[in-house]
């Protein structure tokens, strides 16, 4: 699939602010199943942009605006081509215990900070167990939405897994961290993924354009089948009960959300800020619609 993506964020401050420093993680990644054909960022007020790769290989774009201003606009545009990932390997649990697998999975097997010691999580870990590691990934995408309702407004960006347990509902950024726990406690390395999902409104499956939001899912590391070969990161989405496919555009990954926020910044001033964010995805390879 080919997508044109526009990510627009606008901040309006109640009064002048200065020294507005920001780090963006919004550029789609280049992977074996994803190619970036074009990418650009425009910031108003204009300023110089600096770019580097973070520890996990995600592109970070940084900028600062020192002069007083009451408005900030960040306009991101990209053209991306994706293709369906290969069939995930149906390897055994013995392969997960292999020293070669564990050596390559080290930091993505470690428990997350603040991981709850809760019997409800222990129960879910047991429900995610299956005869194969791939089966465990497929169970996770069913267990979480079976137990928790998808509902916006009951959690916030800083919410924890404990908050999800208490509310009984949340959104993708709540489901993904719980999925990490279920996989890691079953011995499967897992990482948090941020990106975009082309998801037209219900009943508009043939639409070639959709207003979406940044999306969160996760990837589990499966060992190869048989001897030789490299482990494979497989994307899974508990919010949508599926493995991640060509409708998913990945920005980057980390051990948890704090490693991959789309926008993170600070400014000097006592003014409060109002902001609006929109993401539009357009399929540039969609067949022409019949009249």
C-alpha cells in the first residue's frame, strides 16, 4: 500500500512564551516491509531543525524557538509504501530458552518500571500461554480486548497498567503496555511500537482517506524455526485483535511509551497551552471509485 500522511499539531498559548524546546518522533521508519519515499517538517515560527537517531534507531527531530511567541504549528508530511510481512515462524518454546535467543532479546525481556504485582495480571499471563510462542502472540490480541473495553477518556497519557485494571477500559496506549507484560512474563521479548494505522470509519472499508490518530501496538520476538536463521519481530495489535499488516505505518519502538512519544517539549513562561492534533492518511494507490 502507498500512503500520503499529514500530521498537524498546533499549540496556542494564553500569553507569550520563550525557549520552546521540542523533540519529535514522527518520521516513519525504513524497515524490511516499509519504505519512506518522502518526508518533511515545517515549523511556525520558523526555526532550524536538528536530526539524529536515538538509542533504538528512531529518528528524532529537535528544535528550539527562543523569541517570544503565542502560537506553534508543527506540520509533518510523509509518503510511505508498505507491504505485508512474511508469515511468522511457528517455532517452539525450547527455542525461546536458547541462549542465542535470550542474548539478542535481553533488554526487551526485562520488566517495565512500575509493573503491578496484581493477581489479575497473573491470571492474564496464564491465559496468554499457548503451545507455541506464536500462539501466545495470537492469544494476547484476544485476551486483552476480551477483558477490557476500548473507551477513550477514562485514562490519560501518564496512566499505568494499574489504572487500566481499575478502570476496566482504556485505549491503545493502555493495551500495548499490558501486552508487553503478558509476553515478557511468558519469556517472549517484546517492545512498544508507535505509528499510524489506516483505519477508515466503520462501513467505509473502501475509502481511500481517513482521519486517524497516532496508534500504539507491540512487537514480539519469535525465534526462527529449526537451526540457523535470525529471530523475527512480529507486530500484534490487541486493540484490533490482529497481527500488524500493511495498513500499519511504523514510526519507531522502545521498551515502553516513554521511549517513543510523538512530541515532547518544554517552554519558559507562565502561560497555559491549548493544542489540537490531527492525522490524515490518504491511500495514493487506491483504485478509482466508480460513480
